[in-house]
C-alpha cells in the first residue's frame, strides 16, 4: 500500500490511520477493510489491529489509542469494527473516528428477514476450535504436508484433489491454502524431466485421473522463480523452463487433465478456481 | 453449521440458502458472511459460492441461479455481495433475494471521509499476485516449510518468530497460518524428551531467545491428538503427555519464554495472539 502522488488533493489527505477493532481475532475486519480501502489508491493507509477487545477495560484502552491518533494527526481515524458485544460496541463507537460497523449494519436486515433475533455473541466462530469443520481443516493441513511433492502415495485415494505441474508452479502454497481455508485434502505431485522423457504420467497418477488438476506457469515467470531458488542453474535457465512447461502442458493436454495458468494469479484465485472446477466435477458424476 | 431444533419457530424458517457473490474470489464475502450468520444459531444455512462474476453474462447466470432457488424454496435467498463493478452490481441486485451489499454500503461514507472517489474496481487486491506483500507471503510459506520441526538451522536468524513446544502442540499449522495470512516468517522447533532430560533448550535456541514463543497444550488434549496419530503408543499415553507438557512448561518458565495454551484456541486465535506479542516486543526494543 504505497502512497501515490495526488497533485490535485491536499497532501495531508493522502495518509490516514485505520483501526480494525474486534472482540475476536479481527481477521474478518481486516480482510474486509483491505478490500474496501483498495478502492482508494490515492490514499496511504497506516493500519492498526486491535483484536480481542472483549471487556470494558480493553474497550477504554482502544478508545484512548484511537483518540490519541486523532489528536496527533489532526484527523479522525477510520474504524472498521466487528465488535459483536453490544455493550463494548456502544463504548468504542464513542471514539473520535469514522466508525464503520460491519456487524450491526447487517444484523437488523438479517433479523427482519430471518424472523430471529441475533445472539449478539461471537457465537460459533469463536468456538471453532471444537467444531468438526475446524478439525477437518487441521486434518487437511496435515494431509497436504504429508502428501507434498509426491512424497507419500498412501492415502492418495482420500485426496479431494491432486495438483500436478512442474517444480515451482505453485502447487505447494495452493495445496496448503485449499486445506487451511476450505478443509480440502489436496495432495501435490511434481511432473519432472523423467516423466517428459518417458512421455507419460508418474505411475501413481493414472488410477486417480479424475482427481488430477494441473497448474502451469509461463516459462519467463518460472525462470524468475527458479532463479531465486537456484541462481544460474540449468534447472532455472529459460531454455529448460520452456522445455519443461511445454512438455508438461502437452502431457496434460494429451491426458485430458484440466489445468490453469498460475502466472498472474494469487493462491487465493488459483484455489477458488480449482474449487469451482472440482465441485462441478463431483456434482456431474 | 448444524440445524437445531427450534420449537417456537415455524419449521421452514430454520433453513435458508445464502449466496456469496463476488467479481473476485468471494473469500471476503464468505468470511464476513460466516461471522454474521454465526449469530443466528437457530437457522441452518445452505451456502453457495458464486466467485468471478466479472461480466454481464455471468451476472445473468447468477440471477437465474438465485431466482431458481427462490422459486424452489418459496423463500428468497440471502445474498452477500462484494461486487465492486457498478454495472454488474446493478444487475445482480435485481435477483429475488435479500441483497446485502458489503462494498457499496461503506464506499459512500468512506468517499465523504477521504474526499476521494472510489475507483469502483477490484483494484489492488486483484493484482495482488504481483505485489511485494504477496511475494513476502509466498516467501514466508516457503520459509515455514523449510524451517518446520527444527529441520534447518540456517536462516533461523531471519525468522520473525520461532515457535517452540512439544510435538503436536500446534506449531506447524500456526507457522503456516502466520506465513499465509500475515507474511510472517515463522520457524518452529520441537521440545523433545532429550531436552527435558538435559533440562535445557536445544542448542540452536538460546542465541535466538528473543524470537522464541512457546505453545503449550493440556495433557488430556495432547493425548487425544497423539492417539489419532499413533494409537496406543507410549508417545500418546496420558502419563507421557503429562510428563512432556509439565517438563516443557517448566523449561519455558525457567528460560522466560512467553507462551500460551493452544488447547481451546483456533490457529487464527493463536496466530493473532502471537502477532500481538511479537509486535509489542519489536516495538519496545
């Protein structure tokens, strides 16, 4: 989030402090706040996280910090709040800031729609460590780690998806993200020069063909990434990257493996795209 | 998200379909929606993700899916939207649903406050794969993987934090989460029976004392977790878990290592707590 020159605006307007206040981790407030603030590219935002504001004393401390910034900067900070507790919410909204209440704003229309009162408690998400869904995420992380880079064949049959692709095409971070965010059991398996010479998939993969999903990458980007890891090596050379990427794509095409290019995509975008594809596939069989 | 018996409410009110609609991954809409819906424990929510709705054709398809559900269920669905593109937003809000607009609701007060117009584009978050912050996250994931379980001493000096604790106390998932969410370089190092016998920290750790952060866990919970991995082993026995946890806590106390109990905390809560602690420390030196 770099500041940019904005000649038409007063200089001091281009920098603002933002607080993310929550009675939980504040991750929701922060993720959401980032999406919104990203639409104001002219402004540099200094960001402060205030998690676990779950009693009146901490609420008072939070107000003090916010008011101090307001005084120092001569401009009121922006506050993204996911405070669920109404008493604490009432206290913190008195701070000298623009108070954007992510919860309360939508609770009323939801109450009207659902015909139930909100519990006004952090609720299920707070007890997530005990939930079945949470246990599945932890299991999926362990699965991704033990099935990283083709290291364990046992258990491949319970994988939700097996990512294939050349070394450094983004398989490992994507597998971990799928596990952590969605509880998806993702194994990953490299396509290596020996596979291209034999011109077939590693033998563990054809029996699990339906679970395969490919990641490719542009040779230029792959060359960059590999040079960070092993500078100047044959492995990282543009000629070798071109050869491997072309061979991998030809192999995936011939084996009818769905694949996408990770070149300009974030792991979030890759993971969400894969999820769409494998869910559709699951549904159609 | 299990349905619960709610005798005082009409049966059909206790189940609703929710759509998360976005021109990006929809992860923000979904994360945020979950926090809100968690406050209505009486209702079972059937959740549908509609990511990458980035043109008018996809918008029309989205409306059709939503309207079909409205018709089938005889109740309008709930729509959490992070559609930034105004044209697409205008189309999708015509669907037969309760349209909760997470972006537009806050863009206007932000525009007034900041004195700038919003770009109404997905903006920086969409191009995140190119950003410095994103590259740091990927590097941090690679760091966490190569410095998992004490396997690599080289590079420990560039770690932001080194998590220590007994086997299965939650070090690995926490390290990965710190990397993925915050770009924090987290190594982790196990405390093992040999350390307790010698009654000192593994030799790699004392020179990096300021970076150490401990995870502990209740012996009962540790016993459960280890029994899933190695059922009936001495390693998993309650006696051994009690011995290791007590010894590790005594060692951390004596070495003045800050620690927390991971027993009832999610990885998000553990990671956020650690982040608070290490940031404060960084500031005070």
